[in-house]
C-alpha cells in the first residue's frame, strides 16, 4: 500500500499557486510542493523575498515562477493567474496563505484603515484568488483550494480583532466555496495553524508583551499554556497537511477545517 501522504511522484505534472510565498510558512509550503514534484507559482509582494526563498530550493528553478502581486488587487490577482496559466498551462492547487498580522490594539483604538488592511489581505485576497482560479478549475472539473486560516478564527482574540475576524471569515468562505464548487469536483479546505515556531510568532509575542506591559518570558509562558502538547507546531507540520489535502488520499475531503496546533485551546479553562 502507498503511504497516506503522497508518494514523491504523486504531484509530478501538478501546478500550484502559493500566495505569501516569500514568508516563512508560504516558502515552506511552496518548497514542499516542489519537492513532491509539482510546479509552483510563488506569489508575494516583494520580489527580493521571493527570489531569496526560491534560491533555497536547489531543484526548483525549472518548476518555479516568481510573481509579484498584491492579493488585495483584483488586477494583480488576475495577472498572477494569467501568468501561471501562460507558463504552466493549468492550475491544480491554490494555497491562500498570504496574511497580514495587523496591529495589537483594542478595538477602541483600531483605525478603520488598519482594520481594512487586514480584512482585505486575509479575507478579500483569498476571495479574489479563489474566484479567479475557480473559473479555470471548474472548467477542468478538478482542483483543490487550501485556505490558511488560524485557530483564532474559532475564538475571541483580544487585541487582534481584525486578524481574528478575518480568519473567522476565511473559515466561513471555505465552507461556502466547498459547497458551491463541489459539483465541479473542486475541493476547498482550511488549515488552522496554532502558533508556528519561527520569526512571525516571535513578532506576535513581542507586540503582545509590549501592549500588555509584561516581559517576553511571561508572555511566552502565558501564550503557550493552552497548547495540550506544550509546544508550537512547525512549518513542516503544516506542509504535511497541505500535501495530504492536495493528494488523492484526500479526494473525498472537502469543506473541512483542520487545526494543526499541538492541541492549542482544547480546554478553555486553562
Ligand atoms: N506563524 C504563525 O504562528 C501562524 C499561526 C496561524 C496562522 N498563520 C497564518 O499563516 C500564514 C503565513 O504566515 P507566516 O507565519 O508565514 O507569516 P509571514 O512570514 O509574515 O508571511 C506572510 C506572507 O504574506 C505576504 N503578504 C502579506 N500581505 C500581502 C499582500 N497584500 N499581498 C501579497 N502577499 C502578502 C507577505 O509578503 P510581503 O512581506 O512581501 O508583503 C509574507 O510573505 C498567514 O496567513 C498567517 O496568518 C501563521
């Protein structure tokens, strides 16, 4: 029997778009798809970040296309999808991973502009990319969309209202898209990471410690208390679930919201 996670050749000939591919998680996801044999359009705002990440994937040059695009712009999203089709001829997988953290402030101090920026990036961006890719996927009667939400999309997240609302909205968008696109054999799922070890979560902890006026050490202890396994997830943990969701092993998995969080937040009393 083949391994439940796709064998290396399963993704050969497949084409994926990964947004936010210049960042920690996005670059890990794009690299893991390439290592599994897929071709990948790496989408991000900063070309230097994309090129830096891309240069780390030794075998990935031929299988990669770096596309500078802001996920908030309809024209840029259309352009990115067109460029991917021009280069690779089809799109099998879309990973909506780009995300903005937004400010760490109570709602009473949150500006309309800061609110909007996070909603536009984390929710409208996936809507625009999904809409554009679905035109193509529905025609081919095949496709897989993965939205990178967050465990905070399930709950309250004091001082991060725009982020939590955007991630909650993304879960809702996932469910509706899965229902709408199911008839065309397009699957749509969400992954909700808990804290993922890396630079991004360190920035979150620092901003939160500053806002609450506590030490970074206390912040780290408090922040990690809800994790049943007592640790952060890793980018590799998220990649493995992305690969599973794209694989034939998941051909009947759609409309699912999967936490990859080391059991973060299982007991509200913790
Ligand atoms: N790290 C965690 O602990 C954690 C936990 C839960 C969920 N997540 C989610 O995982 C995803 C990846 O986060 P990460 O930890 O890898 O953070 P990251 O390193 O900051 O990566 C985020 C990426 O998104 C890109 N991006 C932001 N705004 C964009 C825009 N308007 N258009 C195009 N790209 C844009 C950034 O590119 P530029 O810098 O070039 O703008 C950056 O490369 C996010 O959706 C995040 O919310 C992360």
